[in-house]
C-alpha cells in the first residue's frame, strides 16, 4: 500500500475515534479530515463504510477501473468493485471482510481481475475502532499493473539478450575444446595455438558479459559501490589511446587535449576506466575520422562546488539521429549498427551518476557523436 493511502487510513481512523459520525455517502471533497484530497493520491483509493457502502472513490480508482465515481459512490463494495481472483472466484465473497475472524487487519497485495480481465494490484485494510471489534471501514488501494509489466518485459528482454550473447562464445568454446581433446595429435602447433586463442577470446567475452550483468544488478538496486581515490584522468585517457595504438590503430586517429589546471579528482579508477573504455570503443568502432578527447575543468552543476572535471569524446562519423538521442542511455540501445549487448551506455550512465556526475550526448562540431560526462572533484567526507 502506498504511503499516501496509509496516511489517509490513519487520519480517517483518528477522526472516527473522536467523533464516530453517522454513516453517510460522501465523495472525496467531503473528507477534509484526511488532510489531503484523495484525488491527489497516485494510487486508487476506495473506502467502504461499516455496511459495505462505498463512501470514497478517488480519481485514480475511476481511471484504473474505468468506472465513474458517481456510479460507485453509495453502492455496495462488491458491486462498485467487482473483483475476481485468477481462478475466477468472486473476491469479496471469498474474503468476507465484514465477517470471519475479528483479528484480521486486511489483505496483502495481490493480483486480481476486473470485469473484462484487466489485471490490478489490490491491497485492503480493515479499520476497527478497537482490536477485534467490528469493521468500521474497508480501505482498498488499487494499482495499475502496467509499470510492473514493463519491468517484467525488460527483465525478459535482458534474459533473452544474455542467452543469445552467451550461446555464441560458449558454442565456440565447447566446439574447439571437444575437437582438441578428441583429435589433439592431428593438429599442428600453430593450429592448436589458433584454437586456444579463440577459446581464450570467447572466454573473455563471457567474462565481460557476466561483469555487465553484475553492474546492471547493482545499478538497478542502488548498490553500485564507488571506491574513491585520486585519479589522473588525463593519464587514464592516455593509457586507453596507447592500447588502441598498440592493437593496430593509427596514432593520428586520436587527439587528446587537456585543459590546465585540472582540479584534483577523487573517483573510482576502475569504474572511470570502464566509462572511458566504453566511450572510446564506441567512437572507434562506430565513428569515423579523428576521435577527439577533451579533458578540462568545468563549472559544477552541484551546489557548493565551484568546479568539476569534464571529459568530452567526439568523432567525425554520421552521429546519432536526433530522434534516438533520448534513448541512447537506455538498455539494449544499439543505434543503426547491430552488435554487442546494448548495455554499455546504460552502465556508463549508472557509473557516472553513482559518482554524483552527469552525462549527455549530442552532435560534435564535425558532425559525429559527442559524449560529455562530468565528475565532481570534492574530497571524500571521510578525508575532510
């Protein structure tokens, strides 16, 4: 049950104990003692009196049930809110809120069905003037299931993506290892080395995917830990550029510009490396021309801080379509080119925000994609 609904119940119960008014039909505007207009509550709120007659049916309840409040007020709860469980049983007859054990305080949240098969989440609270006394009010909270369904679809899509991404490298690993074990003597040393290198690369791919899944789990649950220490962001970018040059990229492909003086940056070096790796890989793989990296001090958007560190990665490729820019940091966004899990930028955004920073995407002066992230530079509280 939502906090707002719980507060409404408490206020209603206190009012009943003080004055115990005679039952009457009332709409939301007739319940000033609640301290809030029930129509302002985000969840559906339905209140029935001691006879089971509906005395409150707020705007959210009307929207969720597609029943106008005027058609519900004054009618019995079972008629105004005809709920069934997933097995087709009439819910109010099954639970009998006004009868049965007098120690019952309500019903926990569960999925129930409205006429037509629409699913809603329902929580009920039984209000009594005294423990084990008769039920004076039944307070029902309703929630639409669409938000939960979106989450479930996202989880299902994540599972499908992971299964697809794991299948290819694991099939390769299994095939090469089985072949080597069965026919080891038939292969030359160069052939064995090539197969083992392929197995090693695919194993690294699986390891990276598992690391991404762990990062997503920590980001979604708010448990992503940031271990701050001094970070030389310019040197970190330089190491990534050197790694690309060592792997065959031309040194002329990269332009690193560092503005001085840079403030001292306290951040998690491993996670900063993860952000830089992802942004540079996107620029090299999907962009064209020179990849420009600008590292410079910038005004801080955070109150109480004068400056932060800004890193901008730009390329000269086709860029990101305007209509796609608001989806770049969502799960599974891959742009026009397929490949990868589409989770990298989602993780990048989570890491930057876990540091208290911001990240944006736009169009570079040369027409390509431009990613810019800022990190606060303040010394951790435990060192101040």
